C-alpha cells in the first residue's frame, strides 16, 4: 500500500474513533442520577391513564396489593430482552395477589400494541407517549421496574434489571 494511502487510512481511522468517543460523551449519563437498584420508601405518585387495550388503568385501584410497575418502550432493546423474564415473574406471582402494570413511554400506539402481542405481555399497560408519568417515579430511561407495596409505597426501583424484584416480592408477601 502506498505511503499516502496508509496516511489517509490512518487519519480516517483516527477521525472515526474520535467521532465515536465524542458521540458517546454527548449522551446524558443517567447512571449517576438513579442507582440501578435502589430500595426506597417513597410514596408512589398518582398514575392513571389510557390503556393500550382501550380501557383505563389506575394505580390507586390496585391499592392493597403489591404492584410491579414496568416502564418500557417498543424500541427499547433491553426492554425486549428482559420481557420473557418479566413474564416468568408474572406467572409466578400473579396467583399470589401481585398486580402488574406496564407504562409504555415515548412510543406510538401501533408499535406498542405490536410489542404487547409479540412478547405476550398479559398485564395492562398505560400508554404515555409524552412520558408525563416518568418524573414522579424518577424514571430516566426504560426499562425501569418498580415494586410498590400494598400501602402505595415504592419499595424497589431497578434500572435495566429484574434481579431484586422476586426477593422484594417474597419479602412483601411474607415468604422466606
């Protein structure tokens, strides 16, 4: 390869690497705002609105039961990746009185409904295309999963993982 061509290739590679590194640094770092896993004791704010299935959902109507709230979006790869695990949690805990509620954020109706059908989501999902509900729950990005106790207190907030959901539910249900 001629010397000039090698220089051009080297400069191009350096420019590409610089652009990639700079591009990554332009993304907001949400990891410092919300711990990936945090046990909390904050009251859950009101949450209600239209359901993707056409009805209406209201967190207050689920009072008296532990509730798992999953903030998701159809375009979110990690949401898709963890949905099967979440479906397993639904299967294990719904018979024990745990309620499940999805909140679809920053999405369009057709894509959200396709996600629900494709990934076999059996619980209701609130449709929130403007993400109005996220601020009160301290949700910066999907997937974020919360566990709310029967009294309406947020007991767990997890970003991108479900690892502490089963133990938290077991604790709330009095299992060992």
